C-alpha cells in the first residue's frame, strides 16, 4: 500500500518491565468523577457519567525517571492541571459488565488532563463543544503503564499532584464517583472498546492554574511518578 504522504508514527506508551510499548488507539476522558471536584466546578450529586475524547497526538510521554516538557499553549491565560489515573485497555468489548471489567484492563498509568480553562468555560456558556479547551496539542501527558499484576490495589491508591513541591491535589482512587469497573461498563455501552484504548478516569479537587516554568509532579501509589515542566 502506498500513501500520498508519509503517515505519522504509531503513538505508543512505555510499559514498566517490558521492551514492548503500548500502542494507543483512542483516549477517553471521564468528566467530574470525584465528588469534591464536581463541587468546586459547581455541581453536586452522583450524576450519570459523561465522556469526552482527546486525539492520540495529544499524548506527551514522560519516560520513567525523566522530566517531560510541554509548551504553554496558545489562546489561553488560564491553563489548569488535572491529575488522573489512566486505565489502559488490553482486551476489547461492548456492553462489558462491571463484574467482568478487570479482565479487559492491561494496566494503569498516571496522566494529566491539561485544560485551557478559560476557553472551556467560554464554550460552556455558549453551549458549544469543549474541544478547544480539552483536546489541543500536547494536552494529555502520561507516564509509563504498569501492568495490572504489578499495580497493587489500585482501587485504594492515593493520588496526588504537587506544583513546584507544594501540594495542589491529594485524594484517593476510592473516592471516584464511578469506579473503574463502573466506568468501563458505561463507556462500553456507548463505544466498543478496543485494545490500545486509554481511559482518563477523572480528577480530584484542587485543580488550578500553572504558568511557564512550573514543575508538576504527580503520582498514583504503586505506579510510576510523572514529572512535567511547563516551558
């Protein structure tokens, strides 16, 4: 097969303890999935889960032990960090039951859903899609994927983010409104999941702005730390 131009390379994420990398197909994100974050965004209660997508080329891979660099994006003066547990799907399916969801998970990683908050807020007011606020270039940093067998009890893991060494976000994965299995169940009703899909599961309270020169360090206990500098 020939092409009119050279196709882009496959986007892939390193896997802890393996030379093979995890090829990425789609990036799904869950909105307002921690109660305290929902409250700080002006919402309360356990609303039905909702999802948005980011393009695969939004990924910025932070290799283990290294600092990845992201540019401060254009068109915004209010860039927010959102630390998240990322679920990597290794086995696809449609209408997956929550009790079967763990059989579809390859592993877990730490990710950031970077958000041009001012643009997102403007789109919300106008009733328009959020893509310009959420799905822009280099808006989805991610660390190495830890296989399920090495990740420990991820459902009870602490999740946190520091900016320049000071706590910004700190919570526990157990505080998810819709837990990992329930999220996969709901998501697989709307889309057929496939190997290579990533699910950013939501962020806890404490989202706030970063500026050029800031250093973000985040982790989910049991997974590889992620370190990102805003250039």
